[in-house]
C-alpha cells in the first residue's frame, strides 16, 4: 500500500473531495482503500478544511429546511435566515395555512387586498 497514492489517485481524490463527495464514496471509487485512509490522505493534502466549511454551510441550510418541514407551528420567519437569533414564530396555525392568525394577516396584507383577508377569515371560521 506504500505506493497506493499515485498522482492520478490524488487528483481524483482532490476533485471528488472538492465536490463534497463523502469519504466512503471516494474510497469506493478509488478502490482498495479504506474510508479512513481517504480522510487521512485528504487531511495531509490540506483538503479537509475546505470540506468542513462547505459542510457547515450545507448543514445550516439543511437545518433550516428540516426545521420548516418538521414544524407544526407558524412558519413565519423572525429575523434573517443565517442570523443567530433567527427563528420561526411557531404559534398555532390556522388550519390549512402555514401561519398563525397574526402572520396570515401580515402575509395576506402584503400579497393582496383587504378583501381577500376578509374572505380568508370568513372561510377559516366556518
Ligand atoms: Zn406566526
């Protein structure tokens, strides 16, 4: 295994790693190498730092999306996504709507006329 890391393999590792390919997959693609060996080599090549930054950016997005999907309450965003104090309202929503009453009002006021708000609330209270 001493001469495992040929230039071709290193190039392949670098390009796959840069794309954010999981170490396990890189190992499979390169063949005859363990996931740990791939990670170790990437570390020695100084590739791992780049990936970590990428991963944290991705996981932040994933967290927000996952949060929205798993949330039961109002999905009105408070603050700016990415900020530390960013959160979703989370109050009880109006059935069939993604927001609580308060934020439905804001949302509908933004999008449309007050007539639509009235219509919306008439429908929702029936
Ligand atoms: Zn709300």
